[in-house]
């Protein structure tokens, strides 16, 4: 038989563990809901963009340039041209950003800056590239599928993040249920 003081001490420890797990579980749950909303929004936009007309564009100039809205970050910025209804359109496509190499301690995948530069070197002036353009704004073009590092749709990456948060929520809730304090009547049976 367990002494009453021992039971109380065990319950306090389990209660604290349950509280910590509950807070972490609720936080992970909120992150899951937020990730779901962002993923759904991005998927909706990217689905609409995939329905836009496809056109073969030519690279006019590509470079790994400084991203002006974020200090010491770089991105691929390409000037492209394509013809729609007999009119030549000049537009830009770009990748997401990556920190300057000197600011990176560890990066996954490794050597992003170098990969951006390799892609740019492989796409000199005149290189054909397939884009989708917005019929309502002919100068807006997007890459629906691409080999550009840090380019293309965000939905696949968002789904991975959503899966991580959802799995974390489930695991934390299971751990919380396991750590749930038992009552004295349950211990005496």
C-alpha cells in the first residue's frame, strides 16, 4: 500500500508533467491550425496559377541578386520575355531568398547560394523556360514546376510543415494522456 504522502507527491509530479504536455500540445495544435490555413491558402493560389496559360519564355538576364527587403539575403531574379497575342511581354521570375554565405552557420540543404549560382550559370540569355502567365495581368508570370533552387510552388514544403505540427500535436496529446494523474480510488484497485 502506498503512503498518502507518496501518492500526493506522485500526483503533483504527474500533474506538472500533464500541464506542461497540455501547454505544448495546445501550442502545437494552434501551429497545426495556422499551418493548415497557410497551406490551404497557398494551395488555392497555386492551383489557380497552374490553370493560367502556359507559354515558352526566353531568359533575357538572370542573376543571383541582393534581395532588397531583407538585409544580406540573395535570390535568383530573372528577366524573361514571351509573346502573348502577338505582343512581346517582359516579366520577372524569382526564387525565394537565402542568407548570404558568410551569415550561414548550418543550412539544409547545404550550399544554397552556390546552387543558386549554378542554376543561373546554366540559364544564360536565350535559354527557354516554361512559365504560366496571368491572363488578367500579362506581365505576371510564375513557375509552376521548375528545377530552380528555392523556386516554384510552396505547397509541398507547407505540407511537410503541416505534417510535422499535426504529428507533434498527436504525440503530445498521447503523452499528456499517459501522464494524466490517477485518482486515489484508481490506485487502490
